């Protein structure tokens, strides 16, 4: 395999493994080995190592000498920090996006969040919902005109997807957003920056409470323990 082909295959492997980490198909905290990953994803060692290097740089896993790689665990501090940052940054992005965001695009993405997919497995249904929900929020962030804010929120949405997959997947239920998105769209239509900001904050706080409820119920059901320490401690 030449260098270009290896890089292309490595990028594909990176995308697929990253997706499975975010969706918790690769469970937080578990140890995986190169041979197992090569077999599971049908990839060569060179391509796998390209993917693992990128994932380690992003904090999704860490090399464990003589053992393999550990998928990043989810800690209580992770949960608190993700939602705290979202509650501060997304209302700001929403306020800045007033008068600039594509409302037709938001309506389409909001509708996509509500589409039922009964033929899909529950984990796949959660994935489809989270993709549409992420696209809704990042469409607002993209319209705010601050590239760094958009980039930061994109990373937070990926981290939040892991929390949702862990909590809702074990509880065998799909997240529901009720009327929060439509309330935000209505405020955008009226150009009411204060109400847009308020609705964005309320939406995040509501979703945080719902996600925490599912996470704790899942932990109680499985008998697992979620670490208290922050992301630096597991490294």
C-alpha cells in the first residue's frame, strides 16, 4: 500500500472508530488491542495506527503499554463540564446568530430530529437523532460568525453524544426534545435576541437534567461506577 492509500485508509479507519467511540459501541473505559481492531474494522496495521494516533491526540483513547488502548472513560466531571460550557457558549452563539441563521434550514433539521425510524435498531435510532440534533445546533453556531466558538461547540456536541449514547442506550429509549427547538426558531423569526438566548439556555438545562437521569439510572441498573475525577486523571 502506497503512502497516499495508507493515509486514505487511515482516515476512513479514524472516522469509523471515532464514530463507534462517540456512540459507545466501543464502551468507555474498555481496553482494545490492535489485532482485535484490525479484525473488527478489516484494516491493516499501518492504517490502524494512523487512526489511533489521531484519536489519541483528540483524547478519545490512550495507549496502555503491554495492554493495548483504553477508550476514554466518562467521568462525572466530564458530564458537568460539557453541560456547563454548553450552557454558557450556546446561548451566546444563538444571540450572535439572530438575523443571520437560515431559518428554513433550522426547520428542516428540527423536523429531522422528530422522524421515526422503526426499522432501525435503537442504537442506530439514537445515532440518527443525535446527528440531526448536532446539525441543528451547529447550524446556529456556524451562523454566529465566530469560527472558534463554532469549533468549540462542535467538540462539545461530540462529547455530549457519548453521554447520551451511554445513558439512553442502556435505558433503551430515544431522547426527545419536546418543543425547545421550535421555541428557538420562533424567537429567531421575531429577531428577539434576548428570547433566543433564554430559550437556548433552557433547552440545554432541560436536556442536561434528562441526560443525567438516564445516566444515573443506567449506572444503577448495570452496577457500574462512573469515575468522579476529571479527564486528566485517567491519563
